[in-house]
């Protein structure tokens, strides 16, 4: 099966098949993974050349533990080069769980009679945002079911509400969206509200598997979902996120399909996805997930490392679906963003009485329910810089990751200083003494490592200004 965006009916580069299941399987089945081949592919990625689908197939077929270790080491090295030691933090905020669709893996599915349906009203959204800001959050992803109540106008409205709330020094500086695919006019309306990334996960890129899990509603249309981000691009919304729900189909196929989708967006619009997400399927209300395609922890680590090597400039998101120990390990292989202090029940951030996760009020079970401060503490202990930076998007530097990858010194000149400044804000406004102590040590270490004296003194000056009450000083 082949899919083309409507717009491209002429034989040009965009006419390349977008997703062709047979082609992807042929590439996988024809790839071998000798030591020599694996080393060559890793070296190619480290020399900042994009990997072909064939190269990626060499990596997904690798079984030898020593070679898998090389893949992981390669991903670690590349991550350091591309991102430095920053990890961007965000929080998901579920706005409403009404849904017309019947995705068999999701607690919000229309057939789930146990689900407690709720859509936050404006005051409830404000309460949630206040609670998030008082915790130190600056970046959110708003999440919605697919329902007629969640129109583009409604989504845009909730984004504006989110940006309008200020609590103390707290404010939301970037709102991303995870919602149903829209038409071109719909994407324009949402873009107007000043969103960051619009994420739509394909769930599985295999058309037959897709059919088995999407039994009703608009989401049952594979092609409508697959071409959604083309419509976003046509609406001028070029900051998009893709993803797969791992566990629905063979992970090796899905990894190649994610690379294919990336190639497609690059070929047609000259900009790849801003982020890739790779959730593994979790238990949900009324559902115990078990699947022959369930991805083991070892394969999960391997697939994250392979994605890192395959698409070096794309942000990679690892969520609290995964337990803390797994997140700690996987982060090293190329993750650039994680959520912290996550609550996925509707209204969960301002409802301080509810400590235990109620599956009927959420979409699925999360495994890392630590408060944001604990997540930050662990990052600091591992000498990473927790970052709330939103500079590129707000200064109109789009294609930011491309910039990080291609402009020499961009991380040193912009990303690290911005991460340090947002960490300084967090320490002063929200951290307890112990975390503050760890945080200043990490900041000092990064200052010591700066070899550009002019930048160092400018950064020191800005840190002083943050200490004196100024906020949002960005490079
Ligand atoms: N309703 C919109 C949609 O389907 O595109 C918004 C996305 S949904 C609220 C967010 C994502 O959560 C889905 O795209 C899916 O990948 C993931 N998800 C759904 N059920 C899950 C489960 N049981 N375990 C893990 N992730 C799940
Ligand atoms: Fe609805 Fe999205 Fe859940 Fe599907 S994954 S049932 S569309 S909320």
C-alpha cells in the first residue's frame, strides 16, 4: 500500500512512496549485520551523515550483544555532541477525555463505560496551570481525546488560557499539543494561538495492524492520520512531532517507518519532525496489556539508541509511562526531553488529596510518579542540566535542532547557557536547600568547562541578574 499527500500528484521527489509495508519488510529482510557493517553505519552517523533506511535495517537486525553495546555507545557519543548534557523537562496536562474513537489500547476509548468522563472548565484549567507553575513547570503538552467538543477553536482557547496564567514568578512559556489530526484550516486556528509542537502519533505504521487496534471513529482511517502532518505543514505549522505506540506491531518495522516518515517530511517540506516519541503500551482502565509484539527492556534500549543514530537532530521524548530505573538508563542513549511530576488524571495536579492513580480517570498507567523535584534531583546527581529552555521557539529560531546539529558551537553558545539560566531560575524559585546545593554545583561545573571567557562573564552576569529577581533572560 502506498500513500501520497494529496498535493503531490506530480512525479517529483515527494512522489516517493510514503509508507509501503512490503518495501520496509524487504529492506529489513535483505539487511545483514556483520561487525564491519554495524561499525560502518555507526561511524557514518557519528560523522554527521544521515543514515539510509538500509543502514537503519543493519542496526535493527543486530543481535550480537557486543555490537548492540557499540550501538548504545555510539548513541551516547552522538547525544553528547548534539545535545550536550541538557535534558529538557515538561509536563503533560490532560484537558478532556471524551472520545468518539475506539482505540482498543486506550482508557479513553468510547466503549469504556468505566471511564469517568470530564473536560476541565476554564477555572479548572487555571487551577491546574497554577499548580504546575508553583511546582516550577514552564513547558506543557496539552492532551485531548478526539471529540466534537474539542474543536480547533476550543483547543486554541485552552492554549490561550494556559499562557495567560501567572503565579509568582511562574509562567508557561511553551504549550505543545497532543490531539486528533485536524484539517488545514483547523491547524491554522491552533497555530494562531502560539503553540509549540503539534504531536500526532501514528501508533502503528502497519496498515493491517492499525486496523486491528482502531475499531471505530475517525481514527480508524489510517491514511487520514498518516497525512495529518502534511496538512499541518500546509497550514504553516512546521513544528510537528511523530511517534509510535510500541507493542502494537514489530518494533523493527516501526523504527524504519519512523525514519521513512522523517524522510518524507524532509523531502516535501525541508524540515523533519521536531520530536519523536516512543511510548510503550501500558495497562489502562479495564485493560491488561499483553501482546506478542511487546517490546522488552533490552529491545527498548536498542531501539532508542538506533533512533538517535538515525535522526540525530530530532528531539526524543521519553515519558513517565516508563519506571524511574528504565528512564535513568534510557536517557543516556539519546533522549532529549522527559516529563517530571506527571499526573495524567483529569484535574490531577490541583487535586492534592488524590495520591493513588485512578485508572478510570486517566488514559493509562504511569510508572514514574515521582515529584518533579525528585526527577530534577536525579538528573543533577548524574551531572545533567535540567532545562526549561524555550528560547529558540520564542526567538523564532525554528528548525532549532537542525541548528544545534549544524551550526558549530551552537550548543555551547546558546543551549547550555540557556539551560543554566532556567536551572538557576528553578533553584531560586522552587528548589529546597539540598537540590539547590546540587544545582549550583552543576552550574559551576558547566561554567568551569566554558572556554569562551566573554561568554562565561556574560553568563555569570546574567546569573547574578536572575539572583536579583530578573527572569527569562535568554540567549
Ligand atoms: N486522542 C488523541 C490521539 O489519539 O491522537 C491524543 C492522543 S492520546 C490522548 C496520547 C497518546 O497516548 C496516543 O497517541 C497513544 O500513543 C498513547 N496511548 C494511548 N493508550 C496508551 C496505553 N495504554 N499505553 C501507553 N500509551 C498509550
Ligand atoms: Fe481517543 Fe486518542 Fe484514546 Fe484513541 S488514543 S481512544 S483517539 S484518546
